[in-house]
């Protein structure tokens, strides 16, 4: 089943999308016309905030959005040496297409669970309180 949604809010480069069936996972690509977006977070049940990575055509409230379920990735390997690519791994140097076999995610692995707690310590700043 294809994940589709509609734009319900636009604030600068951040777009909030209301998904009609299944919500895409974080850090996957979403398409709205010619615009490519990165799914950032899930603030409410069936809504996500997306970062617009291209500005090919204007987005409007109600614009249809499709999830690709693919991680944002770039090609890697010897073929990439001395080449210039954009964020999506597409060559922009005018030397033809890249013929690589491997791709890797640009965001890498991240730690999903971590603990934040208070740390009690004295900071020596050299500033004297009067």
C-alpha cells in the first residue's frame, strides 16, 4: 500500500503532512510534485513534519505527498572520486551519470534510546561572584 498524505501546514521549509493510511518512518524521503522532502518527526498520530530539501515548485495547502520509504542516500566507491554530487547523490558536474553499486545513508546510524539526567558538578570559570 502506497503511503499518501496531504499538506496541512507550511512554515518556511517545514511542512506538516497528514497521512491518510500509514505514517512513514523518520528519515525517509517524501515527494510532493517535484519537491523532495525528508520526514523529520512524528508529532501526532497521523501527522509528520517534513523538511523541504528542494524548491522546484510552490507547495500549497492540500498538495498531495507520497512517501518513497527510502532513506536519503548517496553513492559510494571509487567511481565517486573527483565527482561533484548534490544531496540526493545525483551528479552535477556534467560528466555523465555515476555507475556505482553501493549507496549509503547520509544521516548514518543514530542512537534511539538515551538518558538525560542532571549532573551535579562545580564549574571553575574564573569569574568571581561578589
